[in-house]
């Protein structure tokens, strides 16, 4: 209760019961009511029109004498006065709330009980965190490194969960703080290290320079060696002759090394007496077959170059095309077009593949091969003898079109004469018997070999097979004996001859094969005649030949000669791998018993 009789008795800034009084609220109060009234209803004094009472924060309101003269409207329009409430959550302590599992303080918070005398608890973020402690993930880490901190340099500061640390960089020691900064640890050993590094660096530089000089010298020697091989293999001659035409690519050793993945064995597609054949892709992205030959006679380089140029100009759809060569290696590398579908030999000796070789397909293949040999013998300006005609040297494309391989560049004769015999004699079973007497191979030698291929086409039997009885071991001899006994169809492939038309054609092809296998070459037909006869057989037109039966009857000694070859020479010649992409010789080159 306050009282005052006049304003002069009231002091400013004092609320001591004269015109103003105040009272403190005890802790734990949750509800207050204020009531103000006047004994005389403000009519006994003129300077005080009303009384007011309100809660306010301690020291937030300063009482002045003039406040007694203010009206109620003044207080209602005056700026709001602050009120501070002490509050807490619920009526439990932190411990009780945690035990019952209903504490509202979330991650990275601190729970604290309210002041003495009050119920409940409050939550606040831990030091180094900020946010709303009552929300999940409400308190987030403060990155002290982005603000003010005690680190000597910003880069020394590393933020941690709720705090930060100052660390010195590598080769420094200290705390990294403003008071204990970082000091270099290298000062004591800096000079020795620099000296050692200088010496070591100099040695390394000398080694690198030495290696580079050695490598450069090796590259220079390799370049000179390749240039030497290029000259040795007739490169200048080839360049001179190619300047007048554009029929052959001259590739570098590196081109073919890249094309074959450094001559990876996985890329080998053929081996033979002349060398190894790889598949590869040359710089123009063309897939090719690359022939790596054996040792050659350097005295025959010019002849080899002439043959390469002539062969590169052969333009026949049934001839494997010679695309280019590389002369930078010890022996030349020849590059041919790549035929994907394998050899005629591979198809005839595979049951599944052979079933797809109908009689019409076989007859067409025979015609295509015969026309190629006739083309090589008579059409081009410089006749070529194949010298090794066999089913392994007939490649088939996806449409079963025949592609004759293994011709050309035959003047690459090995210096070792043992290898010479293997190369010239060709393949056992296909070799012209007349060669055993004359030591010469002619166009009629190709006719004989082609006759053996015809027998393969109609019988699908191997030319030499040790699993067969001795009398049947050589296919050519076995075929001639069956023809003489009029038992041809004992050895005919069961996949063909399924109708009278085919049977007649097979008989005619067999008679043609017998003609090709005559002992004397001069009595055999030419390849041009063979091609014409096959074409007429295909058209079902019969053309009688010159009394083939009587000619054969007069030459029964052919059987003895073939049998003699089998007994005496089979063991010497052995089984030979396919000489894919290997060459025969030019007619003009076969003198002197080669």
C-alpha cells in the first residue's frame, strides 16, 4: 500500500511506498493476479487520476514523480515493458525424464534442471553447436575455422565436432596457435639434405641422359638396320617400279607389328613350309592376312620384286589378292586380303560343314578353281605355275566362293637346300608323278594336282591317310583302281549323288579327274580345257574326250608309280601344315630341275 499527500513528497527513481511500491515474486510461482484500488477513488488529490499495477522485469521500469499525474491512456499507449519468466518443461527433472524415456532434449544438447524451487527442465545446445535443441538435428556444429579462432594461420585450423584444433603442417613443430606458432623442423638438416639431393639429382640426370643417348643410338641402329633390310629386299627397285603404278602398298615394320599385336600367337591362322600367317588390321582398318616368310636367297631379290609387282596386278575375283608388302624386316612380309570362312580342306573334313557343301556348290568351286589356274597359265602376260595346288590352298568366303591362295613370289627360295626340296616338291599326294622322272614342274603339274582336288570333292576323303589299308592309303591310286574296277560309287561321298542328274555329273567329273591324273603330262588336258569341260558338265552337255579309257588302260604302270611314291616318299615328306597364302613359281623360273 502506498500513499502520498502531495508531489513534493515523492522522489524520482525510488519506489519505496510513497506514490509507488514494488514486491518481488517468489520462485515457483506459476500464476499471479494483480488488483489495484484507491481508498477515496482518487478524489482526495488532484494530481493522481488513476492507479496502475503490472509485472515487469527487475530494474526495467524507472518510477518518476510525473508518473502519478499520467492518465490510464498514457500507460496503455506507452512502449511495452519487458517481463522475464523462468520456465521449464513439464514437472520432472532431467534424470526423471531420461529414466522414463520422454526427455525432449535432442542430439548434441545439454539437459539442465530449472532453478531451485521450480519444476521441469530446460535444453540447450552443447558448446560449439547452435540451433534449436528441441528439434531432431536441431543443434549443428559451428565451424570455428570459418570465424575467429586461435590458430596462427587459417590453414592450420581443423574443425572438429563441437570444437576445432590447430595443427602444424608437415616438417614443422609447435601447437599452431597464436601463442605457440609453428616452427620449421628442417632448418637443422636442410643444408645436408639439399647437398644430398643435389648429388643424387645429378646422378639421376646423368643416368637419364645416358639412357636417352643409348636409346637414341639403338633407334638409330634399328633405323639403319631397317633401311639395310629395305635395300636388301629390293625396296628401291620396288619403289622405282611402283612410281609408275598404284597397285601395291608398302607398309612399315611398325605398321605390321601393330597390326598383329606384336605377332601375338593368338593371331596365327596358318603355318607351312614357307612361314607363318597372321591375321591383323592395317592402318586403313582393313583386315588382312600377313605372311611372315622363312630365310630367302638374297641373290633372287630382283626376281622376287618382279613377281610381287605382277601378282599385285592380278585382278581375278577367285584369287586371294596381294595387297602389299613390308621390306624393312630380315625377310619380306607379304600382306593379302583376309578370307574368313576357312579352307576347302577344312570343310570337306568336317561332317557338319561338309553337309552344307551340296553337289552344285562343289561343282561350282571346281569350276572357279579351274578357271583361276587357266587364267594363271594362259591369260596373264607372264604365265604362273601354282606348284602346290591342293584343297588346303582353296579358301572359301561366306558365300562359298572359291579363292585360290599360295601362289606368287616363289623365287623366295630358302638358302638351305633341304628346305628347297620341301618347297619345290609341294605336298605329298598332290605331286605330279612325272616330276620324279624329269625334276621339272609345268602347267600340266598343276593339272595333276587339280585332278586330285576333284577326287577330294567327289569322295571327301583325305589324300594321304595312314588309317586306311595300304592299298587305299594314297587317294589318287585308290581312285584310279576303283575307276578301273568300275566301282566308283564305293568311294563317293554319301552326301552327294542323290538324283540321276547328279550321278551323271559325278561320273563325268570322275572321268575328267582320271584324265587329269594320266601319267604323262603331255596327255593330260590343259587347265583351259578342264575349265571348259567342267562348265559343260554343269550345263549337263556331254563332250566325249579323246578315248580316255584306252589311254588309261595303256598306262597301268601309273598304279605302280603312285604306289612307289607312297612307299618311298611318304615317310620323308611327312604331314605338312597348310601353306596358306604361299606361292608357286613363274613358268620362266622352272628351268634347271627346280
